[in-house]
């Protein structure tokens, strides 16, 4: 620990030395030389080659070591001892059939039985609970497994050291029962029992504050910690305009770059989409728990910015994460094992760059996930061909999956195609339910992002419907078919086009029992969308002497990146209510800029000082040394005595915000897009920048953000009177001539002074 703290101080001192040595003023090398000499003196080597540590550094080392020790102690005392199963109730008392197991209260309605044992020979045994003094017929069954077919719960089978999760039925809670028994209903015999203490304090979810609102319209209602790995985020709003934003967790007093990505509600690590008042659940990755972190944030990795966060308190007493909290359906989780959620090892691309299918066998079910590059008025279909050995739609058994824009849900429907015609209620391409059969497909989840719709569903291998459902063989290959087509007004499948991109024309065979049948070479998310939205044309401002600069969204694929060819981090400058317009200015004239990009450096996501530079990237405040000297600032920046650049044009924060989510993809012109935004300003005064364009200014400059890269765009510099709409009189021309001569003389004198120095 001591070595760690010492190394931290040495690295900090070394970094400061490097930082001072690299931040030279553009016009003088004196301060840098002095700083370097001073730094060299403080690193006088001893006979052993070790650095001499001053008393002040010694004190810092001691303080840092104490801090690390304190944090270690806090972390050690924060989490419950592992393994953690909840509040211990007691061990089963065995009366017959070898009943064993330790019972825990997971939460208010869930019990966990560790290492449960039972020989399975009881004729009518169940998990049984009640509130009488002792186990009796006056109780009720806790079904196990929780999901079953048929009317009655299944009889309890044999178990040998099985971990079991029991969820109380009918809204019952642990405080409503006095005992848990393994009970034979037919002979009213208690095989084993455990009693629940009346004063049992069970772990409970913890309610936290809402997300702190910093950028991109991020907000929510109060966030809950449901268990040691699961967050519930209700009423989530986020405009989706951050280019590389994720749920992000870590340690420290503020969100920082040392965090870890957290999968979204669909288990994906793709950059976050927009949310419009949705309720979601997310789970921490791996074995991480809420006891390991200090905050949850929405964080832009590429630009290192915090859009908003919530702190995780240290006094949590939440339920353990044993799988009782489902963010995926319960059939996906087997509570009797510790096997993680399956990862698909099988993938086939049925339609090139259009449709992929992934699958896994799960007991008597086939689990399928379809990925399709389809529109919201289209479906994707996959299933068994009507004839083995060739792709035949007629007499085929398929699943039609799509996003229902009316109900706003993902659907997967069981279809039987008797004829190649529209369904008339008896024949044609019909949903099974419409022709008197049953929909045997169960939707698990769905998602739509970046032009790709993914829908996960399951279907029994054998459905016992001989007419409309074909059994899925697992002992041989079988021919499959797939198609993409339009939905009709009933949200049923219409005829698809007869092209190779809309249905498979060749015989494709799959053995659904195989593993590692992975022929997908890339993800559909990586397919470049050649039919993307048309960019908005660049706006131009000429003949104007006064500008107002505030912040706003980048306009998705139609806006900043399409105009500039550079990536954006979700916000950009709006000048006179236009997204990054090209500005034309004239040499010798003075221009006024009203700046509303934020003036609080403690909120970096809302701190955007304005400056004018020759750099198409900007972000001078991020640059050091040679990188900083590669660009020249023409306005909005001063230099301190150490040669460090200091911004001078900062004012209150004003932003054009999305009223809901980013709708740029669906709106073809910028004027209509502006109607989806609303202008909001924080309290305070704007900043002001008056700039007289130098006579020797280059033809192309840029207005940028001092603290971040790529927020602005071009300033075209022309001679006086050359811009369109310019009105110049003879007095201005004379003044311009005098100004030009003065600029040239001043430049010459400055060069001479450097040579003499």
C-alpha cells in the first residue's frame, strides 16, 4: 500500500513536470526553459539512484496511504459475506425421505433452498407453506418448477443437493407464512419442515434518487436497486444523440474514465438508443454487485463525458442476485444450476446482409433469435420448408416476426401456409389462430436499433398439432425457408417480392441439434446502410455582424457528421439558430458574438467556451505541448504567464433540446426538424466576444469549443466588400487600408524583437 501511494506521488510529480514543460506560450520559450530547469533541480539523485522526497511529499504519501487503507476497510465492511443467499431461516428437519437443505429468505416473496435433497419416492409431495402452528392440510403449494404445463403443479421429483428458488404464489409474502414443508398431500404427511421466525427482517429493494440531469435530456424517476446486480430505471428519457454512450459504473466521487460498461435492458453493449419515458431493468456484468460500485451513470466513452448519474449508497441491504429478479423470461434461467444465460453458438445468414438466424436447444424447446434489416412496416419469416430438399413456401410451417407499431410490442406468430395467397380465414398464408389452431410461439424479447430488428422466441419441438405444426427434428438436417415482406392492415404477412434478397431461392438445411454451426461472418449491425437519410444542406450566413452561439443536437445522420465528415459526440454549435452554418466574415471588420455555451467548468458536459481557430478539430483546452502548438487561436483565448491557454468567451448555458427523442432520421429538412426542439436557458448572463478580423487572417478559420473537439464549423474569411450583402463605404475602405498597414508593421516589429532576443 505504501509503495502504491509513493508511486502515485512520483507519477503525479512527473506528470506535473511534463505538463509544465509542454505548455509553452506561442511567442516565447522562456517560461518553458525555466520550468524545465526547476524540475531538474528537484530530481537530484541520491547515491542509490532514488528520488529525495521532501517533507511535504512525505505528508502526501502518508495521506494517500491512509486513504487507500480507509477505502479498503470501507469496501471490506460494505458487502455481505460471500456467498450471500439472503437472510438465513434454518435447516430442514427431516422426518422421512431424506429431506435436507438450508433455507434463506431472498426477498419479501422468495425463498432459496441451498443443497436441497429428497429421494423422490413420495406419491404426492410438494413444497407446502401455511400459517398454522405446525404443517397441516391447511396450506398451499409452492409450484416447483415455477413454469409447468397442465392444470395441476407437478409432483416434486428427486433432488440431490440442488439449489432451488421458490416464489410464493398469489401475491403471498414471507410474513404471511409460518413454515415451509415438504408435504405429501395424498397421505397428509410432513416429510420435512423449517419454521420461519416471526421477527425475520428480509432484504428489500432500495430506492435511490433519479439520474442527475447533465446532458442530452437524460432524466428518470427514482431508480431502484432490485437486488445485488439489478437496477430498475423507470421513466427513462434520453435523446439517443450521444455517439458512444453506455450505462457505466465505477468507483470514486464522480463518474470517470475508469468505469465499466453495463449491458442495456436487452443485454446488448451497443451504444444506447433513445428512450422516451420507458421503464427498463439492467444487470451488472459478470460477478459484479452493487456493493462494488459508487455510482451508475450514462457516459460517453469516446468523448469522456458524463450525461448524468446517481450515487449508490454504502448502507445497502438488498436481496442477493440468485436469478429471482428476471430481466429475461424465467425459462431462460435454470434456478437449479449456476449455468449462465446461454450464448448462441449457432448462426446462419439466410438472406445476405438481410436476415440472420441464431438458435439453441433448451430441453423440449427450440430457442430462436431472428435478426433482420427490415422497416417497421415489414416482417421477417423463418421456418420449415413445405418440402424437404428444396425451398417451398406452400405447406410450410413458419414463424412471422415483426414490430407492431400500433400496440408497440414485438410479435412472433405461428403460421401455416396452405396456399400462396392472402389468408381468407381458411386457406392461404394464415396465422394458426385465425384458422382455429393455436399460436405455439412464445415471444421472449425484441429490440430495434440501427436499422436492425431482433426478435427472440421459443417453440416446442413437438406441439401435438398434427395439421398445422410440423415437428422440428433434431436427429437430422431439415430444409428451412426464410423471407422478408410487407405487413398488411391486419398486421399479417403479405406476399414478398420474388428476389434473392427477399427469400431464399436455394435449399438451406440445418440440423438444430448441432453446436458451433456458426456461418455468420459479420453482424448485421455492421452492414453499411446505403439507403440512409439524405443530409441536410449546409446553411450559410453572410453580411451579418452579430451572432448568437448556443448548443444543440447534431441532427443524427443528416446533420453534423454528414456536413463535416467528422464524428460528433452528440452536440454542436447553433449559430443564429442554425446547425453549424458556414459564416463569412471580412478582414478589417468587427463582429460581435453572444456566447451561451456554459460557464461552469465543474460541469464539463455543459461547459463549452467559444473560440476561433485555424483547427478543424478545436478542443484547444485538451491539447498539450506540440499538439497545442499545431493550432492557432484568433479570438476567445488568452495565455497566462506560464503559456497556458485560457478561454475568455463563456456565458450561461442555453441548449436546443429534443422535445421527445431524436427524430432527425425521419425529417427531411432542417426547418421541420427545428420544430421538434425547444430552447432552454439556465439562469445567468451570456458571454460576449468582439473580434476584429486581422488583415493577415487566412481564408479559412473555424469556430470551435475550447474544451471539446468537433462542435463547430467553417468561417470563410474574405477581403472587405467581397462578401455577398456587404455594404462598405469609402471611410471603411480607408480605415481598412490603415488597419492593414498597421498590422503589417506590427508583425514586422514582432519578428525583429524575436531575432534580437
